[in-house]
């Protein structure tokens, strides 16, 4: 088994996506918590060498760094043949959902969370209304993309489910309400073996 080391933080939905994928895939790995709310210069030198931007997640595979959550999820699936990675059709499905998530729901929800964080960066007038409008559109598209299956990959979850879960887990924290289909999917995700709250994914 390849050596896997994941740098992340429980407040990063992007890092949580990768941590969940590793757990659902049953891949042995270590995690190291990076204090993302502390100054960049306080972060470990080994982490900064691997992730020059100082961002999480960063997954080390046999000493080689991999960054950007969507790219990491695709690497995990294809390299280890897990979470849809052994099926070309499922990988096509994963790419479709991952690109949608990154451009849509994975953009507006983190910003809505940040807008409500005590001490967070202020937003210009009208920005919150625009973000909430985007989420309303994304919430409707979520049901269309999910389809009739219990998960985005059908009967079992895959990397697409991990990607979408990263921030949908905090939809209420963002001040939004899930659709019935989104709430039901989130409940199924919460019941998966290997699921854990963010604080357990990246313990101190």
C-alpha cells in the first residue's frame, strides 16, 4: 500500500471531501491538522514545501504532493480503483459532478458560510443576495443530477458524493435550507460506515 498523508483542517470542506474519500475507500492514511486560521508562517515547513500556497487539502502519495480537492479525488479513484475509479462510466459521471460542484455549489456555500463567520471578511452590498440566488438554482439542479439513485454514483457512493458532501454537510451553517432530496441524500451519507464529523477527520 502506498504511503498516504493528508494535511487538512475540519473547517475546510475541501479537505473533508478528501478525508471522507480515503475513509470510504478503506485506504490506510495519516492525517495532520493544519491550523488554517493561524498566520501562514506558523504552518509546518514540510507542509509549506508540499503546498507552496499554504492551502489544504494536500495529499502526499509516496512523498509526492497532490493539491486541489477535485484533482485529488480523481487521483484517488483512478490510482487505487476505488469509489468509481475502476469503471470508465463512473469516472465520466464523477468528472461531470466534480466540475459542477466546483463551479456552483462548492463556490456559493463556502462564501455564505464565510459571510456568517464572526470576524469574517465583509461582503459588498448585494453579494449575499446573489450567492443565495445561486444556491437556490444549485439546490434545484442537485435533484436533477442525483436522479433516482440513492447516491450520485448509483447504488453506492463514489468520489462525486464525497465532493458534494464537502460543503452540503454545512448547508444550515450557511443559512440555507436543503431540498427534501438533498436532506435525504445527506442522511444517507451520514449513515455510511466510515463517516465521521469533521473534528474527528482532523483531530488535534
